C-alpha cells in the first residue's frame, strides 16, 4: 500500500504518491499485515525488467503446497510456543504506548496469530524449525502489522524494534522474577526506585536510568529527573562513566552554584523571570525551614533561566522536579 500524501506536499521527504488517501484508523486496524511496496528506485534491475515485461508467472501448484504445509505446521503449534507470544503481545502494547504508538486489543490478539503464522511460514521456507526463534517471527509480524504504517508519519523502525526487544525480554521472565515487577511498572522513574530496592546489578540500573531520561518529553523534565537521580544515587551506586556524565551534566543546572548576568527584553521571558522571582520570595519562610530541598528547587528554577523557561513552563518543570524528588525520597 502506497503511503498517503501529506498535507504539505512541498515539504515532504521522499516519494509522494498523489491520489493516495490515508485509511480510516478503524479500517486500517482490521488488516493483519501492511505490505510496504518498494519504489522504482528500490527495485533491482532484474525486478524492473520483470515488472515492465509482465513476467509474473509463478508455479501455482508449488504455492498451494507451501500454503498447505504452512497450515499444517501452524495447526500443530504447541501451547508452550503460543504462551510466550501472548505474554509478549501484552507487553508490546504497553511499550509502544509509551512511544505514542497506540495498539488496540484487537491488534494485540491479531499480533499473536500473525506471529505464529509467520513462524510457521519461516519454518517451512527455511527448511525446518532451525530457521530462527519465535522472537524473530514476532519482530517480523510487528513490523509488518502496525496500522500506523499507512499514516502520514509511520513509526520509526528503531523505536518499534527497541520496544519489541524490551517486551520480549519481559515475556521470557518468570512470574516471580523481580525484573518482571520492574518492567511492568509503567513509570520509568519509578522503575529506577524499584531497581534500587530490589538490588539489580549496576549495568541494569544504568539502563533504567537511561530509559528514565529518554522518557521525558522536554529538556526541563530531563533536568528535573536527572537532578533527582543524581542526588539519590551518587553516594551508593557505581554506574557507567557515560551514565554518570549525562546525569552530572543535566543536574549541574540545579546543583552547581554560579553567577550569571542575563539581559532580558520585555516579553514572555521577562514575565517568566518576574513570576519566578515572586515565587521564590513568597516561599522564603519555607526555604528557611527546609534548606536543602529549597536550595535544589531554587537552583533548578534559576539555573534553568533563560534557556529552559524561554520555551517551556517553569510551573510544569518545578512540578516535575518536586514529584521526582518525592518519589526518590531526596532531601526529605
């Protein structure tokens, strides 16, 4: 199916198919597979010749035999093969949801059937069960089974594959494995706290920290959670230098004292500065009572000016910082 042309055709990247219209989302969700048709430039010379000449002959009897063999292989699928696929389908809905790729319950059920069908076909075409694991079949079914592929902005393959690998990792864990509890927690920052409480090893904790940063949509959110994680983990955990470097760089906005002169012209940024100054002066008594927490919040607000608050809301940023500090029990 050719992708629909975007509204802004002149600014489109890549090939544009005039006349193609996007499918209704509910209709697109009824197709088990979405086939990506290659463009002329993606075809090999021999394929181009066959397209132009109309050389589309196939051995119909051989195709029928393959279809019958696939059906037989699929019908003999054992429950122990289906169960991890079911677990994966449950997990992939949540993981893709975090990336703003929403899947319906119908699509989740469809992915289970599609994965088993793909696995049967790969087994037949590959000459037996050694053609690859069921996880590979699940990835193929997922990448070829997302209804969002027919939209104006198809999902990033890298995002889809990363979500698949994380979801499959969860599917392979035992019900009583502590790591399952971590990955079933939807809040990425709460996963960090849970990982610390369960005593996961440092490489896995570093991965949780990185994922918590990636989950934040704006720079102010990343600075907020980095500040909270840096203060919560710095005295008791040895993470990879690259992870510590990222945390330290982001948290430095909040925890590094500095003197800076900024010229601000009248406008939204000036209003933001006045609001921040008023907020800090009104809460002077609170700051005197809770010195460390107050210094963190003050450093976050002042350290984010003007770069963060020029394009983001300082109210939302402060709320995120407060929530992160509370969750990780920093300065309480």
